[in-house]
């Protein structure tokens, strides 16, 4: 049985990964591999997530936030505020029904 193709990350996931990329870049002494090790995920997996090829699951996101010293709720609220139109397509379809 083959797996269904994964959906690409949506706007909220992309915003979350962008915020984490920015935080890692802001800290010149911090490497992506160090964050991955601290979060107990592989460097390859973190790289794919930060390149918007895969999505975080909530536990991974929580561990990465902890590794960076970022409050998970603050990061999600900021990403949510930066993507106000993320439900626009779904809302438009719902209004047509």
C-alpha cells in the first residue's frame, strides 16, 4: 500500500519555520545541528522542516522552542498574527455552500 502524498506546509507552518530560522540566524553562535540535537530530532528532519519541505508536529515544535528558549505560545501567536489570510480559501468555499 502506498502512502498518500503529503500536503505541502501551509502558511502557518511556513511562518513558524521562518521565525525559527530567523532566531537561529540571529544567534551567530548557534548551529541548526545543535538545535536539532537539543530537540531530539535529526538534523536532516529539522533542515527539511526549516526549508518548508515538511511540517513540524506539535511535539517537535515544542522541543525546538524549548531548545531555543522561546515560549511556544508566543511563537504560535506571532505566526498566527502574520498569516491572517490563511483560512481565506476555506472561508470562501464555505460561503459558497
